[in-house]
């Protein structure tokens, strides 16, 4: 670009798809380097917010720009509510979409989120939190005890 009579200049709006550094140079001078960090755009949905214990739940969505083959995490908030830890790891599929299935066994309320870790081109991002309530299992979904396993072995004995 060029300057006006007072030395002012304006660049057209930029829309980088990867994190970028900018610097203006001219007349033997250079500006400070400006870092423009770009984060991925993540959409996320959950198949249900209330489920019986032992039943799978599915988190799905898409990532922009295309991250086909990139790792993606399902994270659960710790009991103190201060941080998250990874409970499932998946790979973003064709079309930059993902689907993560997770089975919750504990009864109660838990908070989950989906996370795309950053890479050299883009900063990572996380989905909004999902509060999932897990109810006691439905008796008809429980597997019956295997035949022959209804008695305990004698003290010191192994069956």
C-alpha cells in the first residue's frame, strides 16, 4: 500500500486461515511484528443430556478449516471443577467431521467438552461445556449373571 501526504496508511482487511505474523516496512524503517493467532472453529453436539449408566453417548460435529486426520479429544471436568482430563481420543474423519462415543458408568452429573489441540498453523479450541446426567441403569439392559458363577469359592480356594 502507499501512504497519504501525512504518512498514514491502511491495509485492506485480512482473513488469514492460519496464524500469521505481520510487519510493515518502508523508507528503511520497520514496525513491530504483530502476531495474528487463528483458532479452529469447532461445532459440537451431544446425542443426549440424560442417559442411563452403562449406555453410550455420542459427541459429534465438525472442525474448520479442514483437519481430516487430526486428533480430537473428549474431556471430562474433574470433581473440583478446576480442569479437564481426556477420557476419549479420536481422529477427525473425512470432511473434517468427527463422532466420539463414550460410555458413562457412574451415576450423577458430569461436565464434558470436545477439544481440538493446536498445531503449528492454528491455535486449538474447545466446545462449550455439556452437562450430562447419568441415571441408574435400566434393569432390562443389565446382563444376567453367567451360569455357574453364583457361588463364592471356599476360603483359600480358586474356581
